[in-house]
């Protein structure tokens, strides 16, 4: 039984549509930046995205090649483990399904790497069937570097630390491997609706 | 770099307010006694949960300001005008009240003496809170040299100012530079502008010394400072950042 905080009223109950705000979150109109280190600056002519299967087969895209892939509009709510949620965010990007279309795999996991060395891990089932994208536009503009541009992974049904900024490599794997925050005690899966913030939650 | 995975579940603990300290007109430190607190390292934070009588709950994270062992947790909270939680913590809470907390959270933006130095701390406004826990630990440990550059709008808005002056006076291994960006006292000897590359060149450990660097504050401040550090040749892997807000109160 939670302790009642004497005199606390809370103000946002009317503002937040409860069925869209996971437990413990509050809605913000801002777009906070929470990165663990300096923002890497990636030149587009140096950008590349690789997809490697569990058997070592690699597909790679330069920035120009990436832009030739089918790009779709994305309108989603996003939830950060630091408690803020942002509703109705608009992005554009390439579905992970598109990237996987030419690839044979029976892997269960996706290991993700960013240009600055950041990593995260997800079950493959959580990035397929329309659940995830490589997003390069936000609100119709090129994604800002501090928000993960040139392109980031976007997996809105999980806490946003899984949506790796500055994504550069997707590795299909038979084994799960804890990424950066997962190794520091954050939950391995990160479902905001189950409030899976930290290991053991 | 130490990676400590959290084991088991972080349970919500009941903590009692034992003391309130007004740091500035809008910032208050809250000293909490928390039986069962597992201890923490400077840089880590704590999640706070408030429950209204109708069951409505709000959670926020706050950096931990103290460094001592034991079951005491000190947070320093800045009042956000249209915030939901900070007006309660800064304006309403009294000694004897209880709040729920869990933690410690975070394992990357952490400094302990075994990580070595020299230690470079760069704070913008209330970004000083987690860095103050590092200053407090370094001051009791007295092994690692520390340089702190702290930016605030004015002397009166600088949190922990009396303690900073006292510690710097007592400890030759702690050097503090102050940048007061809006107003300065008369006869002010410190910086009177926002942190820039020239200031970092004068104030901070040079890149050749391979300092362990922690930058904390509003994200715009942190972005600027981090980029300037990289331009001065610092290794991005040695620059750890923690960014505040806008936090929503």
C-alpha cells in the first residue's frame, strides 16, 4: 500500500488521457534530450547502416541508398524511462520489415550499435510487423543530432532507451546480449505498460 | 569503468523528512532518513513517488546530493514554476512527512575515488547537484585532485555556495571556478559570462592530463560544453554527461 503524501494534489490528472500514459509517466510538450555522452556528429557521406544476419551475411546502405528505400510516415507516442511521455510524435523512416525483406534469418534477437559505441538489445519479434523503424525525419525536418540524427532506431512500444540514437549496425543474433543501459541495471525488455524500468521490475 | 548491474527488484522504501535546507530562493535540499537504503555512489539518482488521497500518483527522479554511507538520502530540488511535483517538495513538505523512494538508479554517470582522476566537474545551475556529491566524496577522500567549473545566474542563485567556498579554502586539491552569467557581486573576481572554449582552456584540466570529466545541467548547456571539450581534444569516452529537463516539474 503506497504512502499517502500529505497535501499532495497532483495537477495533471485532467490533462493526461489515461489510456495513453503508462504508469508513472507524465506528459510533456517538450522533447527532452538525455544522452550519456557528447553528441556524435556523423557526416552523411560517412554514414552507413549495416544489417548482419546470425550467419554473417551483411547488407549495407549508404545514406543515398537508405533514402531510396520506401519511407513511411510514423505517428506514435514515445515513453522515456526518466518518466516523460510525449504523445502524437511525427516521424518518417524506413520500416525494419523493409530492411529484413531480403534477408533469411531464424535469429531471435537484434543487437543494435550506434556511432558513439552505444548498444541495446531487443527480441527480433519486437522490431517486426510494423513495430519499428529507422527514422530520419522528425516533424518533417531532418532529425537533429541531439535527438539521434542522421537516423535513429525507433521502437515506440518500449522505453525510449531501446530506440538507439545514431544507429549504424543491426546484428541478428541467436543469443541475447545486454546493451549499454541494460548492463547498468535497466530492465532487459523495457515495457512501459508493465513499468519495466529497472532489472527485477 | 565499473559496471554494477542491479540485482533483484528495487523496492519502494518509506523515507521520512528529517531536515529542510533552503539553498536559494527557489531551491531546497531535503534530508531523508530511509531505513533499508542500500547505499549509493555519487552521481546516482533516486526515484520519488507521491500519492494523492484519491490514489493519483506521480514519480520523478532526483540526483542524490550527499555522499555519506548510511541510510540518509539528500536530494536538492529546484522549484519549477508550473511544475507538478517540485512545488510540493519545495513548498509544502515539512519535517516528519513521509515520501516513497527507490534506488539508487544509474551506474554510468558515477564517480568514486577508485576511478581515479584528475576529476573535472562542470555544472550548469542545478546540474551541480550530482557533482556536489562527487565533490563531497572527493573532499573526504582527499586523494584525487578536482577542478569544478560551475555556472549560475548570480551568486545568490548558486546552490551550496557557502560550502563550496569553505571546501575550496580547506582543500588545496579542490579548485573551483565560478561563472555568474547575469549579475555579479561588486569586486567580483570570477567569470561573468557563459562557459565558452576560452574559459574551459583556462579553468579545466587540459586534455593531455586525461581527466575524468562529468558535465551536468540543462541539455543546451551540456551540449555546448561537451562540444567545446571535444574541440579542445578531450576523449569523448572520458566525458560523461547528465542532462536535466525540461523536466516538467
